[in-house]
C-alpha cells in the first residue's frame, strides 16, 4: 500500500497509468480538503484529459467556492468526460446562479453530458428562464434517459 502524504505527492497519483490508483489519489486529495484546492486548480489546463477529469471531480467534492469559476470554464472542455464531470461537480454547489452556465450543456453532443447537466440543474434549483430552457430541451431530447432527468429536474422546481 502506498501512503501519500503531501498534496504534491497525491497529485502525482493522478498521472498514474493505473485507473484505481488515480481514483485513490483523487479521493486522497478530497480528504486533504481546502489545502488541495489551489494546487488542483493549477491542473485545470493539463494536456492529459484524465488528469483534468480527476481534478474537476476532486474540486467538486471538496466544494470550495474558489473553484467555481474554474469549474465553470471546464464546461467548455474539448473532452466530453471533463464536461460531464464539470457539470456534475457544479451541481454539488447548490447555487441557482450556476444554471446559466449549465444550460448550454443541455445541447451537448454527448447524451451523458446532457443527462448529468439535467441532474445538476435539479440539484441547484433553477430560475424561471432556466426552467423554460429545460422544458424546451426536454421536448427535443432524443435520449430517453436524458429526457427523464430533464423532466425530473423540472419536477423539483416550484416554477410552472
């Protein structure tokens, strides 16, 4: 068993070729809490999408406000896995004002991204205009599971 102590040592684990070790490194960074936030934010532009994915995941689970702007930028990442995790992570913040940033992902090319975006919108609470965009997206959604999550998100709102 590898004992990772410093944040920098834990970050090295994100670069492992072993998927399980990367997951453990990410979890260990989450357990480090706010001390890991700034070093993790430095990894947001890493060329390795898997490092970006795990970084976004860790930042979402830590839940530090300093990461919100960086996580929002990751909604535009070239890799769908990273966009998925950014949408999921922002859903943990429960900040309705984030819905504006999430709405464009309801039209993402990847159905998993659209689905988790709907889940996150349901978690954070949405404005009337966001509810309208969600209704419109649900009407045209071709993936049944994504459509179901969009309708679930709408059912969590008190907006008619």
